[in-house]
C-alpha cells in the first residue's frame, strides 16, 4: 500500500531562497473528519497533541532532516492553540468535497499571532482526515512572516494507522514526511515561485 502521495502547486518568487524557517506545527483548526464518528471534543484534544510530537519525539519527527532545510526555531504552540479552537460541531463531515480552500488558509495565516516579525514560516494545515480510506491529507504552506504572503504550498496525503486517537492520525502526518518523493520534490523547489497556484 502506498504510504504517501504528493501534489505540488507552487510559484516562484524571483531571486528568493528559503535558507531557514520557523516551524509552527500542524494546524487542525479548519480540517474535517470523514467516517471517523468518534467523540469530536476528544478528537480535537488528541489532534492538538500531534504538533507536540515534533518536540517530544524530535528524532522521529525530524522535519529538518525530512525537508533538508534548516529549522531556525519551533513554535508549535501556535498550532496547538489554533487546533483547540476547532468547532466540535462542524468537525465531522459527510461531504467528500468539504476541503480546505486557499482563501481559508490565507485568512488563518493573516490572523496568526507570532513572536517573529521577519523570515519565513512553515505551517502544515490538516485538510481532510478520511477514516474510510485510512488517510490524512495535509497542505504544507510556507509564508513570509512579515507580509503573510503564501510563497509555496503543496498537498500531501499519508496513510493513517495505530492505536488511539492521536497516534492514528499522527501516522498520516509522519508518512507525508518520510516519503522520498517529498524530500526530493522540495529539494528541487527551494527557489521560491513568483506566483502561487491556488
């Protein structure tokens, strides 16, 4: 079974290269579950813990190694707080097309309260958690911290699995990180695009 798939959409910002970035964790604030059917409040609490794995299990969730780029700093609490704000009443969906739009991503980024005022940030947005197909889909989003402009984005889907609410969906994140297609793709795309494909 395929562990992860990548769909890349990015545009290049002339003469600009991301040498390092601040990682802001996995943001589950706007995602939906499909076919999950479990307690939504407990689910949101479990999802909020996934970002912390990048700190507590740094050797496994080594995003610097997987992306082959320097992590200047981490502030995963930003995504933890965002995730906990997800509305339990709207978490579960019955519509396969109920996906995360670019406008929603941009709106969230515009409102983020960040410690840094310059440089680049990476936030991974959870998009669609499909229990029926046992996969999670994520949007990897690099943005300019000063302007909040999204400078690069791609979609990745990873196979889920494991025991417990947190571990089940954490595996889907991990599988999007560890696929060799992912690291090769980003290594080739280090020079930022000039227009973003939405």
